[in-house]
């Protein structure tokens, strides 16, 4: 438990040199503001709900989370899950679901489930990160084109509709603003990386739009305060029906947050988050946010990427982001209301360009065709569908390719019967065994569902043999499917009056074969510890015609 709690070492570098973190937090807050407002409205709890989430959940997760770069708040993926809950159970149920999901996340952190993210293959993470960059870019199309209402359930559909509407309009100002802001951030950041070009560009765009009266859509009026904390949304008779939605919200929050933290590690050099602590931070954030009317929160990849690329060094940046949003809500709402949405879209467009690590993508693509396929599938599904489906599909493809690779390691080969060929006497004995039609086959590698049928059925077709000794000591894995196929092969051989013996069978494999009736006819009498014992027994099993011919 101590490893899950905050420590002074998390904050020492930021306190000693806070400049970069404070500036990054300010930039992220400006980017997060319209997203918080929009996602709050989309979820059904209004702009206040989105702001409450960004402020409260953002601050709690910054303190207790496991990533020093993670920025937490409302996200588009979570909004998709919340809308059906609002329609079915009402807006107040979303708050209860968030609280329950927070408790589930805390429990997952305590039992150490977060470490499972370490098993997500690198091609999946790279494909997911590149796909998210494209999704974030597509999300900016309506704002960058000055379109206020773009239709479409998927992000790419909304982007296509925004382009269609823009082509029929005559206002180039939003697009020019977004492109100029993005260019300033990219070029300026490369030439003078210490200067806050994102903030400079946004301020310049805001001032220019006011002075020249450009037709740009502003952020607009925002709430001037947060609700008083309450638990009035909890209704005990309703909690039972909310367990399943809470599990779905918790699963999404865990997956999105851990993948966002992993992507942040990939964007920053020499960093690694604590996945269990990240789940704890997200759990506490989701417990706190509903008390102030906030929607369920997750780690937000877009804001986290802005945080990393703006020069953040510690978790002080994420905390600053939450505090700046709180200050804006209470003190500076009228000033932010005039910021053009196109300018903020430009900042995010620049962020997506800097998110994609082309060298890493190229290295994975060169590594193998399988890794390239996993990466491209994950990328495509992320863009076309959603990140949860993308990760599930990406991991599924990775598992299938891994099984295919492992299955190729399984081999069946005819081998000498432990008799050195450089010994003349033993070589003569080997020839006698072959003359007696006694042969041995060694099975190597995993004998499981992906490999068993590939070669075992070939064994059933061998001819001109009286005794087959199966050497089993080098089988690394054996599942029920492999055992059943082996039983089928043994049955076919024995029906052709070929005696089957086994040697070197591991105890756990022996128990599995015995449990499903896959041992040779005669059971333990035909299973031997060493091949030499099996040879002796094999000679006693020869047909009388063969035995008399030897005499």
C-alpha cells in the first residue's frame, strides 16, 4: 500500500524548478477548457459537470495518480458510454455510476490489476497512439473549419460532414487561424523550444480576431463557479441496477488511463508510470468528482500529449492545469470566453503531429510483417471505431500471431533409439530394431490446439511398423486439444495393430492424458521413464512371425 501513496520525491523537482511545469499546466488548461465544456454538455450533465470533472478529478489524479504527465478529465470515449446511462436512468445516475466506478478502480489498484497493462504488445501501443493522434486531429476539423454543428456518430464522420459544410461556405478565417497557430507552435517549438509558443499563438489569435473582427467562433460563456459538494444523488434502491454500467465505466477508465500513461511514457524519455497507483488515482478522482456534480473521468490522451509536448517535468503541471481551470471558472471566465475555438484547434493539430514517433513506427514496421500488421490493425480500428475495440482487436491479432509462431516450434521427427552411431555393436543393434520395425518418434515443443493437428495426424499414416515409441520428454506444453488429437492418433495406430509405447512423459502431462483416456492401450504398462525400458518391452510385443524370423 505504501507504494500506492504519494511521496515527496514526486514533487521535489517541480518545487525546486517550477517554471516549466507551471507554463505547461497553463497551456493544458487552455486546451482542456473547451473540451471539458463540450464533453460535459455531450454527456448530459451540462458545462458545469464537465468543468467540475476537469478541476476536481484533475487535481485528485495529479496528486494520487501513477504518471507524472497524466492529465485527467472528461473524454470523448467516456461520453459515448455515459449517454445511454443518462437516457435509461437519468442524469443523477451518472454521478452514482461514477462513484461506484471509482470504488471499483480503487479495489483493482489494491489487488494489483494495473500491472496487466505491461503485457500489452508494443505494436498495439504504437498503433493505438498513432490512431489517437489521427482521432484528435479529426476532432479538430469542425472547430478549425468554423463549423458549429457537424453530424456523425464517429469522429471521422463528423470530420467529413464538417468538410462538406465548409466547402459550401465562404469563410476562410477559421482554417487560416488554425493552420497559422499550428505552424507557429511547430516551427517555433523547434527553433526556440523554451518559449511557450502555444500560449503565444493563442493570445495572438485572440487579440487579432478582436481587433480585425474576424468571424471566428469563440469558446463562449462558461460557468462562474462549481456546485457545492453533496451526496444527494445516491439512492440505495437504484444502486443494484447501476452495477453493470459502473463496471463498464470502470473498465473504460482503467484501460484509457493506463494506455494514455503508457503513451506518455513513450513520448517522454526515461519515464515509467506506476499502473496500480494510476488506477488508485483514477479511482479517487472518480469518487471525488461526482460529489461536485462531475462526470466520470479518465486519463485524457490529448491533454496528456499537450502536457508532455509543452515541456512538463513533474505532476505539478497536471495539478497546475486543474488549479488554472478553477481560477478561470471563478475569476477569469469573461477573458477566456473570447478565445477562438479555431486557435485551440490549431494547438491540438500541432500536438497530434508531435505525438507520432515516426522512427518508432518505422522500426516496428521493419521488425516483422506480423508486428506491422498488428500496428496497422490497431491504428485502423482506433480511427474507424473506438480505442477500446482497437485495443481488444490489436491484442487479439497479436495473440493469434503469437500462437502461430509458437505452433511452428512444435516438431515431430523420427530419431535413433538412444544408441550411439559411432559404436559398431550398438549400430548393429539399431539396425536390428529397424529390421524388427520398431521406430521412435520424438515430439518437441508445445502440443496444444494451434499445433497438434498440423503434424500428429501425419503420424497416423506411417506404414510397415510394428511398434512405435513416442518420446515425450521434450513436450513443453500440453492442452486438452493436443491430448485429444494424440489420443485419436494412438487409436488409429492401434486399430492397425501397431503397438504404441511412451517414454519420458512428465507427471502433469501423464495425468492429463490419463484423465481423457489418451494413454496407449494398457495404460501405465506401456508408459516408461526411459526409452531403453520401452525398447525392451517393444521386443516382447513383436508378432510371433517377426520373432521367429529373428531366431
